[in-house]
C-alpha cells in the first residue's frame, strides 16, 4: 500500500468509500454484511486504514454496517470519516440539527469519536444552509473538536470554483481538508484543476471522490478496452483512472466506493505500487475524456431520487440516455420499456427538484424530455419482437 502524510498521520493512499456497498441478492437492497466484512478484512490486511461513510448512504445503514465491520479491529488501527448532511436542510422536509445528527451518527457507527468529519456536499444549493451564520453548525462542530469527538474537520464540495471560494472565505480557517470530485474527465469538465489551485492557495490537502465517476470510467467499449490492454496487459480499466491521479498534484486521499471483493482486490493491486502512465497512455485518456464530455455527467449518486414526486428512476434513465448516445440498442429500448407506464421519462412533470438536488447540476427535466422524444421515435420492444417473429416465420416458409 502506498501512504501519504496528513499532519501527524500516515494515511493509506486508497480509502474505502461506503456509498455503494455490496447488497444481498434477494432484491431487498439490504447490505450484505458477510461480503462487507470480507472486503474490510482484505482492505485492512493490505494496509488500508481510512474508511468513509455518510448519514444518507444506504438510508443510514452504511454507518451501521461499516461500524460493525470495523469494530472487529482495534479502534486505533483505523480512521473513520463521517459527514453532516447540511445539504439536506435546504429542501428537506425535516431540518436536521447538528447536535442530533452527530449523536445519532456516533451511535450508528458504534464509536466515541470520528477521526475525520465533513460538512457534506457544499454546493450552490446547499450554500443557503452552509453559508448562513444563523445556523451555527460550525460552532457546534468546533466544540466537538475541542472535546476530542472530532479529530479533523473538513468538507466535501460539489460547487463551482466560485462557490468553493465563498465557503472558504467563511469557514476556511476551520477546515483542514476538502473532498472534491476529481478524475481525468472532471479535471476539465468540472474545473477540478481550478479547484485544486484554490485549495492549494488555502493550504488545504485534496481528498478525491468519484475517481472512476460512479463506475463510468471503469468500463468502456470492447474495442477501447482492447486498446488499453495492449498498452497495459496487466492492468484493469479502473487502474488507469487511479494512475492518472498521480499525474496531477498528488491528492492526499483517494476514495473509491467499492461494491464487491473483486473490485477491492483490483484496487489493492493498483495501490500496491506506482506505475506511471506514459505519454501515449495519457493521450488515450485525453481522447476518452473528450468523448465523454458530451455525455450526461450523472454519477448515479441518487441524491435526486427521494424528492421526485413521480418517483422516477432518474439515474437509470440518465444512464439509458448515455447508452443511447454512445450506441442506440434494442436492449436499452427494452429496459426503458420495462420501467412501465408512469415511470418513464415522459412522466416527468418538470418540477426541477432533481436539478436542485443534483451535485452535478444536470438539467434533468430537459434530459428527460430529450429521452422521452428519442424513445418515442424508437420501435417498442413489442414491435421489435413481432418483427422478429414475422421474419422467423418468413424464413421458415421460404424453406
Ligand atoms: S423534474 Fe421530473 S425527474 Fe425531476 S424531480 Fe421533478 S418529476 Fe422527478
Ligand atoms: S441526476 Fe444528479 S443527483 Fe441524480 S443520480 Fe445523477 S448525478 Fe446524482
């Protein structure tokens, strides 16, 4: 494992993000504790010492299951990060009070202190809460820091560079680190380069989230992956995204939201040693970034889902829109059709709740409209099946 220094700590360069944990195969959506324990065992055996969860992950169960898994190891052998969901206070029905949430989080995780604690998802929408001094959240967390229940205070940020500056101008003196979305696509697309410059100017180390963009940089077309395999026969596609992060000023922490043991083992292999990308490989990533910049930048975080009055599967449909843009296919049309009446893009009422909740600032209603129009021009799955049956019948008659 490679390590980085943060103040007086030695942190593993790879951190285990608990946003997309393994779930049971019974369709319940419950976290698979047995698989999670195996992943934590593998991570700790390979030297990972940083684990990251948040109040809303898996509806609160990420904190519980991760805490349970880590409790099998001595408390001083791992670092735990958790986050205050102030972003939910802007549009949420119930206002989440820092003192209540914090106590609940300690209980859920089964710990007496957090090594790292973050203001979650500072962005243009949540600024309304985070930048209102009347909310007094910072005073509460500084008090917890003073009494040792928070060891290091920071924030995660999806805001544009101007928003990042604004938050720092208010609370920068109290922040010790900042987590941003950083990968070879968002370096330009979301101006991560500029955000890194701002953080450097404020003397704050960078924590990376979404290094493979919710899995979008973990799998490409067979043709593209064949090209990558020729250049790096022993490396997986995600490894390229992690290697790229060593070509920019070195982040202190790279969080990867792993969902199964195989992903964990692949990442552990990548972080076992430094294998720099050469110019030809970097050019290939630049080409991929240019082609992906045209796609909808949905990471599948699902922040938009709970508030959708039509209960639409927004990330699934954003993914389908991207699939259709890359290569229109009957399979995508069939999956879209299977969403069912009232659950497809044409049922979006354009309320805009999702866009306000979206850290990527995607104009979801517009994308929904485009998808609905595109799909209305496609043959339905039933039509395709009828055509296929007719063709098969015709073939039989010819014989
Ligand atoms: S704009 Fe459409 S997709 Fe977004 S929350 Fe409203 S109904 Fe749901
Ligand atoms: S549309 Fe935005 S909020 Fe919704 S899943 Fe995608 S990235 Fe997340």
